[in-house]
């Protein structure tokens, strides 16, 4: 049975199957992180996730959160969205999509339109080919 994070419930058995299918050993801390992060599509920073875990009563160190996020990214359970060198969001929706980033609120939201076809004929530097495109469009609130 193959399970994707977009179809996962918070049931521990399904979360464990998901982790194992991605070659991630399901420790108690990883299961807690998966329970908070992988049950629905969302964008979070490591600090936001750490706070959510504490609020739900899971005792997980910040170092474990960072290490687990890196592991989940490396094994295809999450995508990293780089806003700037000091701000990385983790996206539980691993399908190809782009984002709006509100510089006033810090909110990251999905763009439903597929922008990729607009770039398929883009000339890449000699000796290279297009691998992937991640677009983050920065927006700000209108002045009142």
C-alpha cells in the first residue's frame, strides 16, 4: 500500500507506513513531527513547527526538529522553500507548485496556476538543461 502525505490521516499506523515507504525509520520524535506536519498541506518554518509540537505536548528538541526536517526533505516527504538566507519554509505539499510570499505577514500560500509551461523554451546556459523551477512571488499588503 503506497501512501502519500496529501492523503495521510493522523493515524500512527499510516504515518509509520509513510515514513517506512520513504526509508525513514519511525522514531517517537519523527512520528510526533509527522503527526503535526504531514497530515495536511501546510507551510511552516522550523521554529513554527517546534512551537506547534510544544503546544501539542510533544517534547522534541529544536535540534531534532531541524534534523528531522532535513531528513524528511532528503527522503522526499517535504520540500524546502527558500525565502531568503535566514528564512526557510517546509512545505508538506510535494507536488510541483509555486508560491506567493507576503512580506508583511510572513504568510506563504500556494499558487494554483501552473507557471512551468512558460519556461520550457527558456534557453539555459551551455551544457545545462532545465531541472526544476521554484517560483516565489513576493507580495505586500496594500496601503490603506
